[in-house]
């Protein structure tokens, strides 16, 4: 089986010539589910990297199992809508070539490149969409002048889901908005935590109470609202994991609010144990985003035993159940956020929310989330190659 996985993700070329990502992918689980897997080509934005210590090398992950992993896509494409036209013109021939070689097109949306690939994919035997966000809302918040482009991409996403052999969505919210015409749809997210990694050894919160923010430091993540909330809640410490264009501005805001001594700027942490150990040392994750699909950091935090305070944006309410495993607040409401922080740190409430977060996390592991999607592909391949023996086809663990 040859899989062409296309997205707007960034893949990094290290000084050793290897290809890296900032978050690990469960490729060995892919192979365990689909032993017929022969080639995976990842299409995304390729960029050079001088330091790969915080990244995961992908191109040699499955060499011992005979699976070839390739990478293609635009190199060093600048950010912003205007640069896409030039990059598309240069890379369209390579994109069409990759599509002709594929047994499976896995299109991650919303993405302009995924939409283009779909246009040329009618002869691909199996087409799968994976919708991870709402283009209209995201484009409006980051590039207000391109709101029409976001709406057009939303329309394309609906068309793709309706035509797909399998349409997947990271949240029920996205499925309800974009998957009403899909003949076959699954809600799943890209969990990276296995059952064996779940952390349940939590007893009580720290003093002072430790809040954790993880994400890109940019306007749509609402970190400024969180800083204003922390300013009115005494005896809490906020640790900020991530980097982005607003870091200096928000550091100045923390200083202006007289909370600089209670805010720790940790920068980026490598996905996996460096990040997870920080989560285990915290008391609650706070995610005050203006817009989201279903953020993986919420899943990861709950898998590490953290209750969550978050805005009721996108698919977040599907996993953060108010007053059960965390608290939900309105978008852009720092007062409500402060009240939620006050409540989540109450010892009795924290214990109940933390225990429930651990229970819910069990249904959001790699096995629980990726398994049904890969099983669908395995079953399709088995039907297409009915002459194969059961051992050759393989069963998803």
C-alpha cells in the first residue's frame, strides 16, 4: 500500500540530511495495523533546521520493517497567503506525480495543497480527509483581510468530505459543520500518547498552585487574557511553554500587570517526555484560545493527569466537560477565566476533576483514536486484495 499524506505541516531537513518533525507520529502503530504498508510520502512545507535536538526523525523510523518514507513539497515557502501562488506554480507538477503513484490519498484539511491534490485525485483508489480546523475562523483571526478566502476553503472542505471514501474530523463540532454529506465519517484526533504512558499517580495540588500554558504565543491563543486573569488571582504561578510573535509583547504585559515574578517563560519544549514531565509537575492546563479544532495539548495534559481550564471554542467542550474534568469559560473573558482558576485550585474540586480527567484520557490514546481509522484502511485493502491470506493482510492490534 502506497500512502500519500498531504498537509500544510512543516517538515524539517536536518544537517545530516534527515527529515524531522516537532511531534512524533505513531508510524510503527500504522505498520502494525497495516502490514501491507510499503511507502508513505509526506507532503508539506520543507524547511532547513540547524538544531534538531527537539525534533523527531521520521525517514528512518520504519526502515527495519521495509517501509520507505519519503518527503516532498515546497521548500522554504514564506508564511502568508500571497506566497502560496508562487509556491503552487512551482510545485504543481510534483504534486500531480505523487498523486498518480498513490493507492491512498490522506488529505489533511484545511490546506490549500490538500484542496489542489483533491482536484487531481479522482483515479486514486481510496481517498481520506482529515479535518483539523475551521479555516473561516482561523483566517479571519490571523489575516482579517482574507476572510473570503477562508470561507471558500471551508466550502472546499465540505466538498472533499462529501466525496471522500472516509471523512475524519478531530471533533464532533467539525463533523457537524463540515461532514453532513459524508457517506462515511469518523471523529478522531492525532493522539500521540499510548495506554502505557498514562499517568495516574496524582494526589494533591501544589502550593502555590501551578498553571501551565502550552501553545504558540500568538493572538488567537488568548495568552493575554490568561495573564490578566493571573493578575487578579494570588498565589498562582504560570509557566508558559512555547514561542511566537507575541512573546515580547506579552512579557511586557506581564511586567505591566506586576506579575512578572509569577510568570515563567520556558520557551519550546520537545514533544514527549520533556513536555510530559512538565505537565506532571503542574496542577492544571489553561487554554484560553479564541478558536480551535480539538487541540492535542488538552488530550496530552489529561493523559498526564491534569484537569483543564479552557475556552468553549471549537471541539474543546467535547473533551473538557464543565465541572467534571475541568472548567469551560467564554472566549475573551479574563474575569471568567480568573474565577475558573480560583475554583479549579480548590483541593476537593481539583481531586475530583483530576480523577475524571484520567478516566476520560483512556479513550483518547493512540490505540483508541488511530485504531478505528487504520482498521478501516486495512479492511478496504483486504477487500481489494481478497486473494491475500489473512496473515499477509494483518490485523490492527
